[in-house]
């Protein structure tokens, strides 16, 4: 029932290996999707998005890695970090140089320090090589937004292909772990020791979304991985938390889940995508989907010193959906 936290471009915000929206990336091949957007009116729902009191300048001089950096969620996270003074490394299986250039141009008055690295989160050697580039350029790592992922198919359990199930697990579980472990070791060995890690999970990992056996299972693993890692890494001054977004839109991932749930031929969703949209939003107390920035805000909070006594925590970003 929950959306992929990266409702951005087509490939992957989370590895693009992740979840993303305008460009058709390497992971998704949904050629049967329509061009419909299923957007909600800007004034739909309650407690509308505001930004008057958003924090500023929390990360001056800090070094952050963002996986899935070529995707919408990764790019949005990187932008918030850059705008608040961080040095940022964009990791993605796709070329994230366009994101880098856009941020450099937009924030040129801040003279941002940004690098982009090709990194396959499922390959330990690739992750190690990307980390070496970061250490060589910036000298250390203070923060990790461990955001790369893959939503997978929308198919009933008994019809789900083992090949796609394995792909979801490899990116969302093995990939998240590989990045977490590799970066944590860098945080342990550096001086001063320590850092902060935020993993992207999903409400799909808390609930039991129909037709999403692989994705839901993988995100439940990320939530549990976060809790265990928070215990293991606390003695090394590393905090580990996660976020669990629900329905986030507009964008490719929002459209994708609506249309694929409609086509899944289950008793839980209608066959008309417009009705599916209403079914999804109808269960949200705020009666709207969340925006990209409404996900990134809690990520920045968890990365900041305002969350210095929080570890092993998962923040549900759901508009009240439980």
C-alpha cells in the first residue's frame, strides 16, 4: 500500500539502482504505462505543505554521501544538503553529473563542493571505489543518506517471478547493507570518529501491501537492519535511523504504483487507475500525498544535531496513514 519513497524519475532513486521519474532508467521497463499523472490539486487535503520555519545552515563543512543521487529523492536530498553548506558526493548506477551541474549552477554563490560517482550498490568493489573517491576529495564522511532502491513488480505472491524478487532483495537489502557497512567502517576509522546514517525504508515495510511481496519484505528488512546497526555502531559514535514514506507524488513512481495496482487484478484495488488513486488517498487522514520536500525534511532532521539523541528510530512519513 505504501509508495516507493522515491517518486521521482524512472530509474531508481534509491540505486537508480532506485526510484525516480523523468528519465527511463535501467531498472524499470514499464512500457505499458500511460502518460497519465494522477496529480492532486495543489490545495487538496489538509495541513498543506509549508516552508516558513525550515532550518538552515546546519551542515556547514560536513561531508555527505547520497546514494541514488541521480534520482528525484537523491537529488532533492543533495540539494537540501548543499543549500545548508554540506560537501556532497552523489552515488548512482547512472551518471549523476547533470544533478551535480544543476546544483553547482543554482548555488554558485555558495561555491558548493560536489562530486558524482558511478556506484553499483550491489557490488562491494564498486562501493569501495566510490568511497575512496570521497575520502580522497573530502578527507572524511560525516553523513550518509542510504537511499538507493528498486520497487519491483506489482504481482500476486504465487505469480511473482523469483528473478525480480531476487533483484529487489539484492538492491534493497544487500545494497543497503553493503553501503552501510562500507561507510560505517570509514566513519569508525576517521578522526574524529563517528557519523550519521539514514536509510530509506518504506511504509510497505510496516504494513502488508498487496501485490508487493518483494518490495514490502525488503523494506521490512531495512527497518530491522537499521535497528540492529544502531546497536552495533553506537559505541563508535554512529547514529543509524530510517524513514518510511507512504504515498508520495506526483511523479513516475506515483503513476507507476497506481497503474500497476490497477492491472494486478486483485480484490484490493479497482481496475480503474482513477479509482485506485482515490482508494489510496482515501486511507490517508490528510487526504493528499506527500511531497518530495516533505520526505527530505525528516531526513535532514535525522542527519542533524537536533536528532543527536535519536538512533534506531524509523520515522513514518505518511500523512497519518498507519
